[in-house]
C-alpha cells in the first residue's frame, strides 16, 4: 500500500483519517468535518456542500474519485450530486462533498458522519488526433440503450 500525503485542516482536527474498512475495499470513507455543536440540514430536493477537513497531494498520473456510499443512498436517499466527483492531481484544497437529498424527509449531517467514499485511480492522458474515419465495431454508432436491456430472467 502506498502513502498519500494528507493535510488535516483546522475543521478536521480530532477526526480519524479516512481509511479502508476492509482488506478488499476500493474506497475509504470521507467524514463530515463540521462544527461539533452544529448540524447541516439537507432538505428534500436540496444539495449542500459538506467539508471533510482534509486536503491531499496526489501524484501526477492519479485522480481521486468521490463516490456515494451505498448505505447512505439506499437507506436515506442521500447521494452525491456530481458523482463521481474528480479530484485532479494538482488540486491542493479541501475535499468537499456535494450531497443531495432525494428523499421526502429532511436529513441531518453531523460531525464525523461517513458521507462518501474516496477512491484513488490511475489516469492515462491522450492527445486527440483528428481523423476522417474511425475503425468499425459491432456496436458502431449505437448510443444509449442500443445494446438492449437484459436480466437474468430474460429468455435468450
């Protein structure tokens, strides 16, 4: 496992650093770094920016993806508005999470609550090369839904 330089900001003091919760976990949980005496109320249909109290120094060739936590989504209708959010390798500011409430009830964010997952992934950059033709594939120019919808119960 590699080390990632992580700056703990003033609002993140006394919160544990994000960590992988199991040996096979792809993401580590980001925590809400808000004042202990306050909560952030997310009204139905509204979004709020939640600070995490950390900043990271990703090396060139990597990105961090901020993704929803499945339990928060399925149990409470809370997810990330710009999912996945991308943190570029040259960004050094605080990681914040834009949560949206898709439920019909208010949702409270409290200090230390696990609000999202952070996934570190390699990035490959390309130069775009103008061309008149692209190679043929079986799918071709078929767009959304062009490969059909199937379930395990569908007869083939």
